[in-house]
C-alpha cells in the first residue's frame, strides 16, 4: 500500500520523477501529476481507469501562474479569481499550447484552480510546474475526503499520499466557463451559485450529463458506490424497499426501525456546509455495510444544497 505522510520533499521528488502523488485539497483528495508531462498525465488516466474524453483540472499556486498557461482571463473570471481564490472555484479558460491536449481532451480550454489547502499550496510553490489532479479514486466511484480513503482504493497503484487531514469542503469545486460576456456554471460544487452571482451577476447553469463533457465531472453517472442508490422521499422509499437490508442517507433526521449503524445523517446541525463535508464519507461507509440498497433524500435546494443533490442524483444514475 501507499506511504501516508506529510513530507513535502518526498512528494516533490516523486512528482519530479514523473510519478504520481495523492494530494489533499479543501474539496477532495486529488491524484496529482506534472501538468506538462504527458507520460505522467497518461498514468493518471490509467490508474483511475478514467476515459480520455473526460478533461482534468490544473492546480496552481498563484494567479500569475494561471496567466502563464491561459491565453486570456475575461473580466468576470478575474473578478471571481480575486474574490474566491484560493478556494473551491475552477475557471474554464482558453489554454496556452504549453498545456498538453491530453489534459483538456483535445479542447481549446483548460480548467484551472488554486486550492485552499496549506500542504497542497506548499507543494505547488516548491515545484517548477503546475499539477493536474482529478479526484484520487477509481473513475466513477465516490471521491476521497481523507488520506485513508485514497489508500483504500489506490494504495497499490501509487507510492505516496500527502496527508492533509479530512477535507473541510468535501465536494468538488464549482466549474465556471465563459462564452462572450456570459458566465456558465458547468459543474456545481463547493462554491454556491448565489456567491458567484453576488460578484458577477446572473450566471447560466448547464445540465450535468454529457457523454463528451466540456469540463471535468460532467458525466451523468458519477460518484457512485457499489451499492444501488435511490433518491427520493425517504418515507415512501422505506415503505417500498423495507427496513431490513437498507441504508439511509438523510439531511437531519433518523428513520425509525432501521439500525443506527445503517443511517447516515448528513447534517445534525441543519447546515448545508456540514452536509457537503459528510456526503462522500457517508456513501463510503454505507457501501461497506451488509445492505442491499442505499436510500437518500434530497437536501434543501439552495446554496450548497444544489451541488449535494447533483452528486446524489449522479450516484443514483446508471
């Protein structure tokens, strides 16, 4: 299995040799490689079993480094970057030729962000290249929010996991692209639509299903555990599926008659930020239980709730 540690120099050495390291971010753990090295990038697709038509996000440590790999930074993009970086925001921008086509699946735009995680930032600042870092899990499965999650799934395929502790946001970044003067959310995530609109005004929201995505994480079926997931009204679903071999993911309440170990309450405090942080770990825990189905209820449809419900729907899609 992989070594789990906090040695920046060890991670740096492995990355400089063209190999892969799992890194922490505030959203989820990423499987990182040199963004300029096509062999390292190809290894990411291989290790994750990720289709090559699904593009990757480039992680940098500064706005200046972003400017060195993109052709332009529209005014609205700059406003968002200045307000929300470092943080769970990814911008889709026209790429410079220095970014390999393998990163962008042949498209002329590249997804870029600056993570808000101290160890990740130290690592990025120590390197002479940015990192591509999709979630550090087999493609389509639940994203990892701890170093142990990474080791459980990819530990036999990578040498090192940089351990930054649990991810405080817990769902992936929000991806925003631009067409002319219009800003478009391609993927909902850890930064809410409302916060984005408070800076640049109204934005368009793309439907999140595509067999040929323009941005990372747009595939309809994604973030799925091995168990069947059904989303809807919990009381109705429990009546249909029964209580004996059933797991529950709820927003704030428990369901009578189902054993406590099979119930994951996302936000006992009623906060959507808590629910987002606990979503992927709850799916993982239930996936390991001796049950047949996971029943989940949508959370309130505003703020981070939009992104949480998006992930639940795609976990349930086949």
